């Protein structure tokens, strides 16, 4: 393995594991949770992952939250 790349496999394995948990958290309330709330739920569960990492994994998984303003009536 190239120098400085020892943690790459471990990082990919952790990313895959974390992506699975992110999918569960995202899907539980019907797929409305976005990255801020997913990150908050993971943090409450004791999962240590940065906000940017959660955002990146959500993007890579093709997930998206639903904005609350999308449900308001236009007047």
C-alpha cells in the first residue's frame, strides 16, 4: 500500500457502515430528514461523525430531505 494510505480501507468500511445507518435514520420518518437532523440523531446515538461527512454520504447515497416550507400554502 502507498505511504499515507493505510487508513483508506478502514475509512471506506466506516463510510459504508455509516451510510447504512444514515439510510435508516433518513427513512424512519418517511424520508423527510435532511443532513442537519440526521447528524443530530446520530450525535444523540453516540455516533461520532462530522457534519460534513454526513452531508457527503447523504449526497453520495442520493438521499435528500424535504424542506418544511414546501408544505405551506401559497397565498
